[in-house]
C-alpha cells in the first residue's frame, strides 16, 4: 500500500511538472472549465433553493380558493355564494377575500392591495411591504396618497412596515381596511375578489373541489397543491431555459475539452514515446494521464462549485437578479436559505469530472500501446 | 516541498471548503427556521398565495391565480411582452406534445 501511494505521488509530481510546462494552455482550460461549472452550479443551487423556499413558505397558503369566472375572466364573487355552496363535508371554514392591484404612476409599479383578516385597521391606515417603503422612501407615520377609480385622492397613513424577513411574499403588499378598500376600488358591499375555503383533511381537497364545481358551475377552484405545483413548474422550466441558453457555451466547451483531452499533440506523442523508451509501462503512462485529467477536472469542479455557492448564497445571486427582476420596479430583497440537494451535487460532479478524465485516458491508451519507436518518429 | 504535497494540500483545502459549504448550508437553514416560520405565519395570516418575485405585470404577480390568457386581456393581439412571462412554463398538454 505504501509503495502504491509513493508511486502515485511520483506520478503526480511528474504530471504537475508536465502541466506546468504548458502553463498558458492548461490555465486557460482550467479557467474556462471552472466558469462552466460555476454557471451550471449557480443555476442549480439558485433554482433548488428558491423552489424549496417557495414550497416551504407556501405550504400554509389557503387550501382552496374559489374564483368566479365571467366570460372566461376572473370576476368579483358575490358573498351569497358562501350560502349557495351549502354545507360541504370536510370544509371547516369559508369566507371572502378582498384584494386587488393598483398601478402607481409615481413610481410605475404595481401594488397588491389587500384586506387582512388578522388585524383591524383604521380607515386611513395602511401597512406596507418593505419594498414599497424603500421605493417610495416612506417610513412609519408618513402618508401615501393614491388616486382611486372615482378620481378622488385618498391618503393612507403608514402605521407599520411588514417585516423585511418576509419580503419574498410581501414586498409589494399594502394592507388596508375593508371599508377603505371598497370605497377605493368601488366594490359594492357583499362582493369579494375570491372565496377561501379551509379544509382540515388534505385528502378531501379534490372531492370538495369537485362538489364546488358541480354546485357553482361558474366558479374555478384553485387548490393549494396547484399553487405549489405552479412554483415547482416555474423553477423547473426556468432552470431548463437557462440550461438551453447555456447549451451553446457548454457544447463549445465540450468540443474544446474533447479536442484538448483526446487529440494528442506531436509533443505529447513524443513525450509518451520517450517515457516508454526509458522503461515506463503502458499502465504507468495511463495512470499519469489519468492524474492529468483528474487534476484539471477536480480543480474545475471544486473551484466552480465553491464560487457558485458564494455567488448564490453570499452575493444574493447577483448575476441572476436582472433575469428574475424583469421590469419589476418592486423587487424583494431576500437572502436565500441554502438548501442543497446531494443528488444534484453528485450529478454535477459526475458530469463534470468523469467525461473529461475518461477523454484523457482513451487516446493515451492508444498511443501507449504502440511501439515507442513509431510514436517518437 | 514536493509538488505532489502542494497539490494534496490544495485539493484538501478545496475539499475542506466544499464540506464547509455543506455545513454552512445546514447551519444557515437551521438559523433560518425562525425566519421561515415567521414568513409562513404571514402567509397563513394574510392568506397569501404567491411569491412577490414578478411584480412587473398584474398577471405575473399571482401566477397561481391568473388565467393563461390574461396577458391578452387588453385586446386579443396584445402579445405578452413582460420578461417574466417567458419564465412561465406552457400548459402541461402542450409540453406533453399531444
């Protein structure tokens, strides 16, 4: 065992010296290789963390939301639908929800106005999301004035700012009283944006939704599962889109790496010939080349992954922000919680380290089994 | 120092950092438990349904609540042009190729 380790160390010594004889070429390869791993790992870590966080925080969203559809569009739903749907087994609570959008021309941003059920607000009072406070430059006690649909201006006193820790779900929220919400948007008493149904047993959700569509055919139930699936699909799709966009780059790298790893230069061919002539065995030459591939690919994997980790979880994925942000004026400031999928990490390791190492060995094996004299000529 | 020693040291350091990143991830997600619980409480109390990641258009703000055709609500040819629209997956039926 000791002899084996000693032999490997000599081989590594030799391989490193050989790599350092062509520093520009090998360093260039390492930088490009690491950059590719960095991009792939960043997308992977970012989407997985965001997907996990979405799944975790939205797990407490309403079990069923019932929207009324008129001519294929979401419309206000009368409160009488709560009685009309009757008693459904498994439903332990039902009520109307009031929320809507408001476009603020001052900062060209869309806000989500909402009536909270967990607190009582005075008519002129508003609780705002941290991103709105930041964008509008307001703090507690300041006033926000908006022009409503009837042309009147309404002032809201900012009584609190929602915790910045929960910005991911509340960045653009403005919580107002029911009275003010109805006056502001001109929504008559007894009408809601949608209805919320609480169901105790998640297994009964589908059955409840079926009953709802039978009893209220002009409505559309949205289940919590569907909400969670929407976000799963979005992040899978987006990860897919980024990978598709990266395909060109990856293919260019694969060609470059394959050419570098599998195509032997005359110099390398001569080197193998000399090694064989001075007594190296074929297996030693292959081992030496294995180390060459392993040194480069392992370094690229580790460097790429570590910089990606820093980028996503310490630099807030700065490179991806413009993609996610789009034209949003209000964008939440959030620090992602690192959720790492071991299988994803192993897949990345396998697909970055294994092919390159194999690609270096095969042509060497071909060259190494030929006669040294032929190789050197 | 031999080159192989330096290499082993270098590889050891990077592998150590990789392990450290896993420990850091575990540690940070443990520390974030409180904050995530707080966010969940807010989601439950305010009955929220979506992440406020895409606030640029009203139909991208609540992706789970909006209809597929909402980008075209202004008029039938009002083509969807907001960047985040391109991040939304097409319906499953289209993706399954049927």
